[in-house]
C-alpha cells in the first residue's frame, strides 16, 4: 500500500473550500479514518483555529501541547506535534486558537511566509528517511480554514493536490471559480506541481431535486475530477464529533461511514491508475 514511496514522502492533500460548513473537516476526519482502515498511515494536519478536526479526533484542548501554529512559526517540527488517535494508523497535528494570530506571528518575513508548511513537510520527508518504513506517513490531509488566507496559502504551497468538498445546496458553485483561480495562481507562482485531487459532493439528499441539480452542475464544471462517490446527508455524521470519535468508530454501518470508505477506495484506485498510466 502507500500513496507515496518511502523516498518520495507522503502524498500531501489540502482539503480546501473558502466556504464554511461544506464538509472539509468532516472529510478530513472520515476520509483519514477510512484510508487508515485500509492500511495507509495517515496524518490529519489541523490548520483551522477552531480546532474541529482535533476535537473530532478526540484530542482535548489541554492535550494540544504543540500545534500547527508552532510548526508554522518554526518552533516545532511536524513530528514534535504529532498525536495518536483512537484509530490505528491515524495521527493528528492539532490546532487551537493560537492560529488566529498567525498573520502577526509571520509578519516579519513576507518572502518566506507562504513556504512555512512546505519547508516543514520537506523536513518530515528527510526525518522519515532515517526511520523504519512502517513509521512513514503515506498521506497528509490538511484541514484548511474557511478562507483563502495565509493558512490555506501555506497548505496549497505544501500540497501535491487540493481536495474540494462541495456541499449540495443552492450556492454550491458560488466562490468555486475563485477557488479554482487561486489554485491556478498558486500553481503558476508558488507550487508548480499543485493539482486538483478531486471534488467530493457532500451532504447530498437523494430525495431532493436541488441536490440532483447541484450534482449535475458541479459535474459539468469540474468534469471527471468529481468523484462518483457522493457523501449523503446523514445525522450520524453530524453526531459523531460530539463524541470525539470518527464516524467509522461511532457507527461503522451508517450510510455516511460507508460513503467515506467508498471515497477512500476511489481515491486509491485513481492514484493506482494514474501511476500505471
Ligand atoms: P467545514 O469544515 O467545511 O466548515 P464541517 O465538516 O465542519 O464543514 O461540516 C459542517 C457541519 O455539517 C458540521 O456540523 C458537520 O457535522 C455537518 N456535516 C458534515 N457532513 C455531513 C453529512 N454528510 N451529513 C450531515 N451533516 C454533515
Ligand atoms: Mg472545518
């Protein structure tokens, strides 16, 4: 298994959409869990000051000794901050409200500002080389904040690809061309390898014409980048974080869990096809 070979390092995926409430954090947690369940070693890197990914993975605020803020300011390496979760093979770099102050913390050095996370990932790849292969991360999933700010900029500069969750509601495509433009700008300037990993439709309600229409429009806009797998609107998905558990541990059999397992499978299959091509 493994998206990245030992020498190439992990596949780094920024989960981004500047709209809030579209399912970024839910996807980071549950896609991470599903990838871990099929044997990938996954690191969820929380880059949102709300720390919802950390909370949803069961990390109390008091246990967030070192956070993604410390990585960005150079006070800690990624490995310094990594915590275990209840899921084997799934790890997290926590975040907290320190990130609210990231702009002023990085104000002194505009030249290197966008590269803080990329440099930390490069250092991680170097550290991994000296460790047994079974401790290497295959995936780093970055949970971005709902904004195209310096944090998302760092995520996209560090990433191989952007995974875009799109909520199946009326304004789904609003802001999406801005997101696409940002990805293209970053590819042209800061990170030439950046691609769109895929687009995942979230909170889909098969009973409504609106969900169907949004799905059709998003598929027309992004073409084959949109995953076949659609994440249904499912109350179990929304309940799980309040128990500090990923959905797959909270209710493995629910429609949401099964959808995230299918999504993980689809992502792995696509990468295999891409590598074979
Ligand atoms: P974002 O990180 O983009 O702001 P979240 O992942 O936090 O979005 O999701 C926003 C809200 O919607 C949360 O309360 C979450 O529990 C809920 N939610 C996400 N996905 C689903 C789903 N498939 N079914 C039901 N509720 C969902
Ligand atoms: Mg979020």
